[in-house]
């Protein structure tokens, strides 16, 4: 590259960098604006989503190694707005103890959390969490410009967690969350370290992958990974 082209290239890169910095600065909301944006996005999802069906594959690993699963389960999950989630086991294998004590507890917790009388207490919104922008709040994630938000639960509940939330900087749709459950749903287990990834489907953020790591005196370290596939989504008809 000759000197002239080098100068042009450097100048163009500087322009792009400066332009992105100006954009990020212009898009920098305060904590109150972030909370309102997340609340609006979560509420829109609740109001719009009528029902969905998805296949969930659960894989359980013991200890540090994640090469040979100790138990597996595939379930069909059906969610309906008026009644919550119901699960049908399609296949299962491996340790019956893990399937009962770990996966059974997880599914029961998900079912309880999705019930109409409980769902409001599990939402990622400002009623359940204090939300603050992270010190470096802008981050690229899965090709999307995101805001990084620190979450602190307003009460102790197995439905809530303390950690970090990534939301789309343009519409506040949830992209990823990770943290530690405020309370363990498992008997004699430490609170789980959890993570969940989302993708936009039918215009709404839907979970595509999740994981949870817990430790107990009975089972030691247990890792659960969940993959969500084959969504069939029904949206509420506009009046």
C-alpha cells in the first residue's frame, strides 16, 4: 500500500471509530431509561405471546467433565398464556436419581414459575430487580449492539437471580442473561450459576440455550445444559 492509500485507509478507520463513538454516546441512556425500556420490552412479550410449543433437550453432567452425560431427557413443552407450561417427556436415559432430583425439580420449578399467579413475580423487570448500567455498558453480542445491565433481585426467590443482563440497545429485547440464583430450588444444594441465550423468533426474544451449575452434598457438582429447538409460536391477534 502506498503512502497516499495508507493515509486514506487510516483516516477512514478513524472516521468509522469516531462515528461509532458518537453513536454510542448518543444512545447512552440512564438507569431509569434502561429500566423503562426493559419493562416495556418484557411487557410487550407477555401481552403478545399467546402460546408456543418447543422441544427441550436436557443433558446432565457430573463433576468437571462434560464429555459423557450422566442423564438426558427430551421433553415437549407447551406454554399457554392462561395456564402456563406443561411438559411431556419424549425420551430419557441415564441416572434415575439425576432425572428425578435434578431434572424433575427443574421442570417443576419452571411449571410453577409460569403459572398465571406466579409469572409476574419471575419477570425480568424493575418490579423484581434493581437495574443499573454496567461501568462499560456497550458490548457487541451475537452481532447485535447491546447494553449491559447489572441486576440485583429485590427479594430472595428461586425465581430470581443476581447477575448480568444483555439487552438490544435499540429495542431492549433480552439477548443474554447470566448470574447466580437468589435461592436454590434444590434440596441441600447451593444456588445455581445460570445462563440463558435468546434469539428473535416471530418478533419476540425466545430462549435457544441455557445452562445451570449447582453443587450439593448429595450430588457434588452438577451441570445441566438445555437446548431449545422447533419453536411453534402463536401470537395474540390484534383487536
